[in-house]
C-alpha cells in the first residue's frame, strides 16, 4: 500500500490506500465513498465538459435540490478527488495509467464491456498491475446471456423478484430506495477489503465481479425457499410482514398508528396480556403459533386494531415499551431529520462543497476510536492539476 505524508486520513483504517474510481450513478460511487470514509484516497475519474455536454458523473445532473447540487451527488461523493480525463484521449490515458501505477484498488461500473474496450479489463490490468484489486460492478455480472444488458435499479428489482414480494396484493411496488445499487456497493466494499487483506499475504490483486442481480437474489432467499421447498408464493403484505404476524403498523384510537414487531411466542403472550388485554388469544387454536397467526391474519389483525382503539398512539407506545414488545414509529422523511436518536448520537455533520457547507450523515461503520472524515464534495475536475503534479505530469 502507498506511503503518504501526514494527511486528514491519518488514523483511519485505509489511510495510505489509493483507489482509482471510473464510476457513475450510485453503485460504484457509494462503494468508493465508503472506502473514502474509511480513509482511502479516492481519485474519481470524470468526463470533462465537451461538445456542449456538462460532463462529469451523470449523478451530478439528476436535480439541483441541495443548494444547486444534486441530492445523489452530494450523498455519494464527499471525500473524493475529482480528476477530469477523457479516457479515450492518449494524453489523458497517460494520466490514468500513471494513477494505476500507484493504485491499490480499481473500481468501475461503466456500461457493459466499456472497461474492456478501453483496455483495462482484468487480464490486461492484472498483467500490467498485478497488485491492483479490480472491482467491476454491473447489473448481471460477467458471462451468461444477460452480460451485455444495460441495468438500472428499477429493472433489477423486477428481474430479481423483489417487486413480486413488495407492495399490496393488488399493487406491486418497487422499494423506494435504490436497494440494488446499495446492495452491490456494500458487497463490493466487503469484497475489496477481503481482497486487500489477502494481498498482504500473497502480493497479488484479485478480480471482483459484483452483480446487482446476485445481490438482490441473495436478499430474497426466504421467499425463494418458500417457493422452492413449500411450493408457496410469498404474498405482498403492504406495510405488514409477509411471514410474521403481528408485524407492521396498526391503527390506534386517535387515528395514529404504531408499528409492532412480534418475533416469538413469549412476545406474543406479553402483547396479549399486557397490551391488548386478551390473554385468551394466547391459547386460541387460530393464533397459538406464528404460522397459525399468519394463516388467520385477516381475522387477527382487525382484532388487534380493535384492542388498540382504547389507546392513543403515545399511550400505545408507552404500553408496548413497558411490556418489552418491539415497536417503532411510522415516520415521515421529515421526522428523520430531527430524530432524537440521531441527535443524541451526533450523526449529522457538515462538509464543504462548491456551493458552501451542506449537511451529511455520518457513515454507519462506527469503529470505536476512528475519527470521522469530513472532506469536501469535489467540483468537476477540481483536483486534476493537483493529481497531475503528484504524478509528475503537470
């Protein structure tokens, strides 16, 4: 790993690691941002403006809600250095290759086959830079009939079956955040860390092939097992849990709701006795076990809401807390901004950007004693000259 002089990353686990990121949108940038959070020097390669185009990562241009910057861009790119290069231009390729000379990790999630066509596919890369860990993130992975398909999160949620188990019985729905991209990014981070750990022993980099389809399929394995071994479809249960009852939001008497999360029979017994006031439900042959409660949910769940009608939302939460029943609020996004737990744990901080300071949420690694990295969100090409000078190519 690279030796560097004192820097803001000192004291972070990946201080001294150089990451070259040929990335765009969400999956690649979230992966490399987390590596930056852990102390890596992430050099982000972006297309310079040309022929009337604005250039840069396409996420820069999704919207302008954060004081003129795009929400996804602000979320995904703090702590990186932006270098504007036309990677098809011979002079700019010299810069990219000089970066790879000093790199530990190469992250890329361009379109299918793009990196291979540029000449930086695994075989060529490994022959020239054998210590570099290369991480490719794509929709469908390498090989197979779908290898060349373009892929976006919505498409992969459908392809993987996630949409089949999300929504209500009448209306399927996608998950409201980009879970395919996020899942791929997190598997990429953990795979990169494992490959760097192994390289300490072998001196050799690894090729990592992250498929969004693989990641989402891994996450829907319980419904897959229901189908595979039980011949059962997992029903779309809206805001309720498809496999556990009672789980989800239930109405209270004041028109509010409280989310209940019963996981086992002791919790069910306490709920019946201490909150719902119906101890006879414990031995009711329709409700004794979770499979029975799931089978009879259309009978049971209205009964639960009727029992909760004597409570306000606040008093129901107090009763659940006293009974040691897992519960939570059905918050709006605005509620998250002022969540008391985030305030108590100091999760919000500020970072600089080309439009001034913006708020950021602390990455959830939470390694005891690790300082928080708060480097700026880069402007397009902000660090091009700086990086060229470091490489002796100014």
